[in-house]
C-alpha cells in the first residue's frame, strides 16, 4: 500500500513537472474588428503565459483584425505594451495594410510586419507551432 501511494505521488509530481516544462509555441489567427474580440485575444494570451511562462506567442492580425494594431482603433494598447514586454509578438499583415491603405506609422509601436498573414501562419505551423483561430 505504501509503495502504491509513493508510486502514485511520484507520477503526479513528474506529470506536473513535465507539463510545466513543455515549450508551447502558439500562433493566434486574428481577424475580428470588435472590441470584445480584442479583449478576448489579450485574455487568452495572458492565460497561456500564466499557465506556461516560457510559452512563445505570436498574434497575426489581418483583414478587419488589423484594427487591433491601429493606434486610432485599438482599445487594448496598454495591454499590447504589457504583453510585448513578455515577448508576445503582434504581427501586422502587409497585404492587408496595402489593401486598406494603412502605413506603418498608423500601427502601435510594438507591431511587427509580415508580408502575408496566411504565409506567416503556414510557416509557423511547418515549424511546429500550434494554430488557434481567435476572436468571438
């Protein structure tokens, strides 16, 4: 009985340790322009980081979702700054920017630009990143 208890305790402990040491790499596909979706993607990124402090996260914004990164439309600029300090990357699709007539200066300072959101997502998936479709 004592050996079984020790074995079960050891299994639980090592499962917890292993789960904490996993290197999660997650790419969020963000295409929503509403403020509820802005808050949701921020909350999800925070939740991931609180559960796994070494997670890598990139939020790719394209289509209407590019509004998340626009200085004059984003309602979560403070949160973007905070997540940027935690190494969350916010990527703006250059194809969407071109189509919508948006220039780099209109984006929040933390935004990086990628030529194509779809190609960025595909590349990350080829590199083993997990794909999450984000927003309401």
